[in-house]
C-alpha cells in the first residue's frame, strides 16, 4: 500500500505544478491593471507606478510566478488589491462555510444515491425500479441552479417551511443551522446522488453475475445477507472513485448554489472578486480549488486500492 501511495503522489504534484502555471498565466492575460485598481481611479501615473512596484507587478512574469508560488507554499497569500485585507483572511472566512455546505451535500448524496442504487440493483418490483429510475434521471437532468430555485419557491415562498437564504453555522446552532443548510445541500447533492445511484446499481448487477453469488443463492443464504455481506462490499470500490469525482464537481457547483442561497462561502467570494476584478484573490482561490480536487482524487484512489487489492497488484 505504501509503495502504491508513493507512486501516486508524484503525479499529483505534477498536476498541481501545471495547474499553478495555467492559473497564473490565464489571469495575467485578463483585462485590467491591478495597480490601477489598488491605487484608485483618480491616482496619478506616478502613484500607479509606485503601487505597481510595491505589489511587485513591475517584475518579470517568471519572477512574479515564483514569488507567488513561494508565498502559497509558506502560507503568505498576499493582500487583496481591492479590499486591502490579507487574502488568507478572506479565504479562511469563506472556506469553512463552503466545507460545511459540501459536507452536507456529500452526506445527502451518499444517503440518497446509496438507497436509490440499492433499489435499482436488487429490487424485484418493476414499479419500484421504474419510479426510482425516473427520479434518478430527473435528479441528474436538473442542474443545481434550477433545482435550487424550485426548492426556494416550494419550501420558502409557497409553504414557508425553510429560510430562503442566508447562513447560520450548524456548529453554532445545530437546529437553526440545519434549516439553512437543507435546501442548498440538497440542490448540490441531487446530481451527484443520481450518478452514484447509477454506478452503484450497475456495479451491484455485475457482482450478482459472479459465481460466488450464485453459489450463495444455491446454498440457501438469505437475499438480504447476500446483498449486504457479499454483493455490496464488492460493488463499492469503483463507486468510491466516482464519489471522489463527484465531490470535486460539488465543490465547483457550490459557486452557483452559494449565489442562489446567499451562502457566504468561497464560491460567493470568487463571484464578488471577479466582479471587482480582484484577480489576485481569484488566482489563489482557483489554485486552492484545484489542490482540493487533486487531493480528493488521490485520497479516493488510495481508498480504492485499500479495499481492492487487485489495484495494488496491478
């Protein structure tokens, strides 16, 4: 297992290095001069030049990249051009809220996707399977920005069961925090749950074609025991990889969901920074997002290898 992990880490580091170059290059091609934004619209050319030197923007691009990357590795993300506060403070304030939203969405996606996948994989009734398949297809087809608006219309405007937007930390007040969390987490979780359900059902059906399942059935083992003790554990490894990919996509989808529900997370910070052309904040946020995605993929691959020895042998 350790040898397998050591083989995966270098490729992950290479992806992060390439991603940092791409993020740095693309944002430096964006229109607008950060020095002008930082100095203000009425600043003289001399003031803008002084601000540009203070921010290190008059150095060569390779020097700027290495300075920025060194700051990222040491935890010094610099200051926002527009807000004038440390970028680490801005990201820290929103990152916890985004993690809270994503964790809630992961829990719902695993619960809903796991239940639907089991029904599609092992249920015998056509009506139950058909209804579950239709619900899964609908959840996959409707994007989060549509399901989010529908949830607000039904549960916040029509029936007034849940708050339409805002945020209260679940840790600070669990009862109120869950009420604010349910709708954005559900909107974010539905497409991922649909994908997990399809992959899990396919994996379960594939496992049911194996000889040891047939032998267990012939021996008279209860179907519940066959499903829970033999089929499901052997169907999970490929689903773990899919789950890792879906978590990364949920992190990306959180940008839209946070905008709909006025959730003060990293996604909302990215939108606000793009509107104000605060590219240095966007630059750091994009790199952090890519890093989280790569780390999740690496951890998922390691978990897959831990539960499936064949992968380590290969």
